[in-house]
């Protein structure tokens, strides 16, 4: 029924998918687009001084329960703050995206493509160059993260790769 008329169907919209997309879009806009009039109204009457990401759905606004419920459907990613809603250059944001999606060209990945490269870390010359090593195990990388967190006035905490990723 939802397929185009050219295929002999009725060209109807799948309302379940359409509704889920609309709810997800509204949830995203509530979290990210604070300049729209309807979002300003919701923030002033319902959200007030709370965080949209952590608050319960308002009891007096039953129409908002689905929007607030859409927040839990997506997996929580702690590294998202490094990529989104910050003033970083697009190149830095893209590099972070490559890192978290295992697309960063480290020597271990280049070796898989049969490229002849030195496999040792170019920063410390002590271990194989992998994304895990560069960003969580390398002494140079750890020093860089500590200095960055200190500059951002965040208490430096050194994580293992699995903790850093989650």
C-alpha cells in the first residue's frame, strides 16, 4: 500500500514511520534549537531551569510524553559533547567523527590495505599505532588530553579506551 502508484500500490505514507520521524525531529529541536518561538515557550513553561536530556516528562503536558520518550530510544554516547554543540573547527569535529567510527587512518588500518608503513607510534615510538593507543594509551596522547582538560578547566581523568569510548 505504501509503495508508489507506478508499482501498482496506493502511494500512501507509512504513518508509523512518519510519526516516529516527526517525534524524533521535535525531540532533536528541543535539545538543539533554542531560538524557535515554540521551543522558547516549552522551555519557559515546562523545562524551566532543568536539562531537557535528564528531566522527566511534565505531568501537565501529556502531548509531550512521546517527545520526551523519544530521548530514550537512541543510545547515549558520552563523546558526543566533543563533536557537537562546541566551537571546534570543522576539521577537528570531522577527525573526532573518524576516530569514533573507526575510520581514522592509523598505521594498523593502513597495514590492512597493504601499505608499507612503520607500525610504531610516531609520538612515543613504543607501541603499535592504533586509535586506542594514540588517544588513550600513548604518553603523548595522555599528556595532550590532560593539558586540554586543564585548559577547559575540567578535572583531568585518564580513562582506558573502553571507558573513553562509552
